[in-house]
C-alpha cells in the first residue's frame, strides 16, 4: 500500500501483513476467488454478501460451537430490518468461548485498585476455577437459564467472574457501577427483577473512602425477587450487613476441584439473552436493552481481532466502569487470548498521569480512553512518551464523544509517533461499534477510519438520500447480528420506534448521530442528532463548537445548546473556566471571533455564560439535552443518570 503523506499514521508492511485483518482478507480471497485491493472493497463485499461474510468471520475468529449452525442467516421479510435470524440452529456458550485460552498465563487479569498498594493478579487457571465455583454457587441458590443476575460492581476481576458464571448457566447479566445512587440503581434493576445481587462494600476515589453498605442494603430490600446477596470487598473492609455473604464465602461453598469437574457451561441458541444494558435515562426510566449471546460474541471478536488486532500476548487496558458498555466490550477480549488490565479508581491522580503509569508498568499493548481524558492530559502539559517507557503500546482507542483534531495531534506528538490511534463509535444500543479503527487504513486527522466489516453504514439526509462530504444522519441499512433482541418485557413497539421509524418510506436503523463521510471514506462525528443546533435553519454539530472553544487556555469545558426565542432557535454557549477566572467581555469577544472566522457566522452563539460545571452522563457524555429541557422549563425525569446533577440548578438562571 502506497504511503499517504497526508496521513498521521499508516501501518508498515510487516505489521499490516501480520495483522488479523490481512490474514482474514487473504483467507476470504483463497476461499471465494474474489480479490480485494483495499479495505473499502472488502467492506463492500462484506455487506453485499452477509451470509458468506459472517460465516467466514465466525470460522476465522474461532467461535466455539457446541452445535454448529447449518445456516448463517434466515433473512427477514423484504424491506424489513427485524424478523431475521442469525445462525438459527447453532448453539454455543459465551463463558466457554471466553475461557477457551487456558494458556497457563500467571497474569491473565491484573486489577489496579485505588486504595491498594499492589495490583490483584488472577492467572488463567484461577479465572476458570473461580468461574466454576461461582457457577456452582449460583446454581445452589437456584439460578437457572433466563434468570437475571445483577451487579453493583467495581471494575475488578470479581465482576468478570460473576458475569461469566451467570452466562455459564444461561442466565442474563446486568450491572452498574457503585457510584450510582440507590434511586439510579433501582430505576434499572426493578425493571428486570434479578434473583441474585452482587454489590460493592466500598471503594476509593480521589483518595476518599466511599462506603457503599447502606446503598447495597437499601437496594437489596427493594428488590423482592432477590434470593441471594453477595458482597464484593476489594478494599477488605471485612464487615458485611445481613443478608449479604462475602464473595469468598460464596465461592467457598464448592471446593475448587469439585467445581472444575462439574463445570459444563449451558449451550444456548445464538439469539439467547446474555446482557441487559440500560440507556442513560435522562428523559425517563432507562430503557432495558437486551443483547444476545451469539451476536455479542461474534461482533466483539470481529472488532477486537480484525479491527483492533488483539490476540494472545497482547494486553488491553480500557478505562471504563461496569455501568458502561465498554466494560462488556473490554471483557470479550478474553475470547481473543489477550490479557486484561483493569483500572478501578480516579484517573486525575498524579496530574492525570496514573493511567499512563499503568500502561507503562504493565506492558499494555492497547490502551482505551476518552477524548475528555486526552483533553485533560493536553491541558496538564503531559508528555507520557518522554517520561515513561511505552515501547509495548501499539494501539490507542478513544470513544465516548468525538475525538478532535487537536487530540490526534497531541497523541502523535506527546505519546508516540508509531501508534495506531483509533477513534471508535457505536453505543449501548448495539453494545459495540458502527465505525472504528482498522490496521489496513491510514489515520487522518479528526476522522474515524471507516465502518466496521458487515455494517452497512451510511449518511443520509432527512429525506433518506445518501450524502458524501455533507452532514447527515448515521444509518445502517442492512440487518447485523448484534442488533438487540429488543427491550426487556416489551412487545417491540418501543424498540421499533426507537430505531426503525425515522424514515417513513423505508426501514433502516437510524442511530441518532450527526456524521459526515469524508473523501477518504472515513467518518467524522459532529454529535448527537437530537442535540444538533439549528440557528436560522442550519444544522450545526456541537462537537465543532467545542473544538474551537476548548482550545482557549482559559476554558476548561463547554456546552452548546439551542434555545427557542421569538419563533426561532438561537445558540447559547456555557463555559467552565479555570479556577479563579471570571468571564470577561474580552474573552467573549475572542470566542465569538474565533467561531466566526474558523467556522461561520452561524456558529456564533447569541449568548455566552459562565457556569461552575458542565453536566455529564456516567459514561462521559455531555448532557446538552438536559440543559435544553431546563432552558425550556421542561421537567427532567431522571437526574440519577447524571454524574453531577447538583450543577443543573445553575442553568435555571437563563430560562
């Protein structure tokens, strides 16, 4: 592949030809007789021939079947996205696939836990043993296929063990992080009626001890279906309120060798429920989104192996919590043979250097984070590539919001020049990605490299016409295996309306992101469609506003929303300034001038106001919609989904 001088990074020939993507492409060429001169040809083939592609992918990725499927895809009725069935007679186990790499690795999972001096290390043998014990213990308390098991869990190995044990019984796992309050947890778990509850005793954040016992007890008392409560205690507090039993005692009900001898994960259909994930719930009770065993496994292995090039001898650290879909995605890396480094705690310690230190100390090859973290590192003046040994780091992933051009520049200047930096984008709705990185394509400033294999991603205008190098709606025009089974205990009406009814003349998945497909075939995300600004009838993505505003050294964070005034929409910009600064007329003028010169007069806000904080969801997304509702005097139905709800009252001043 010829070098592109405009690219920030391109894989060298040796790295490309050693990658899973290249090996998969070569295998498909040998099996079909079709040749592919570039990734875009391979991608087009994958969406034109879905049965051949997904069958070949399952084979290459090493999906372990208890009963192989005789057919890849039973198509839905003509013109429909829903109603089809993938691998209809195949049976498999998620747990069996994730535990397949029994390679004798003494450090399969490394948990870095704030409040503990040393990491907690689990070998591949320990992992399988604990999963077998937890499976037997869950079976003893009556958990069976289809039951729900819930966790208020820290990002430690216990959560992974509990999830795998749940799936080994054919039960359904659902989790949130311990920083949720009782109301937020109950908004989620009361809908799914779990039979078992795992909860955290305590955790440490920014060197503060957070006691979770009262929250756990309150939640357990308001879940009448729960038969057994288990307390995870990463900080070894040692006091567990009844009816909770300790994690250690729960596992110790069955001896390790006895548990291993009896361990036989349940084989389920491909479309059997595996996870229940929750929407953010800022406009009502969170939606309970049900994801399947086979769809999740196949999609995750495709993304982790073909697009991210993970496998044995590779090590992944993705900063996440158990309340975000990236936790589910990260854990699936075990199915590739990779090791995991888990991080539980605050990332702003050591002037945002604590995560980089973990990457260096533990030989991480793939590091996943967010644009917000990278922006904080930039503003803190970090240069981890100069101060730490990052020679094993090959790939960086970023998601949660659009990765700005200056973030790309900072990574290649301050971290490492020979690095595959991949912005990835999808969501809880599909527990995976629509578009992501790719070792076969160059990295260009401000762009996601391209759509995932098998994903018929397109950009449409509001009338359903495809757009190129223009902004429009992210759609997926053909079915894919990781489409949700549906919403929990719902007849399909809300599910249909949430994703498939936007275009009255045709049924496609409309995701709700505002995007542009570039001249390279890459994708730029400008924010959520429902948060898109519309001054004077021109659609503007919020991400392009933030890019310009947050380059000012005085500005720590910002939020742009639309407010109705005199029958028209006007833009209002809120800025959080560095501590001790006050918004002065000069800065207001400079911001407006920068937006006018760099973007357009339409991008200039009608007003700029200083606030103490910007509201965020627990997965790190700015809450434009919540502030918009406040400005229009509309009620917020569920502030428990917001990580810092105390800041919202300040916005009422500008109604």
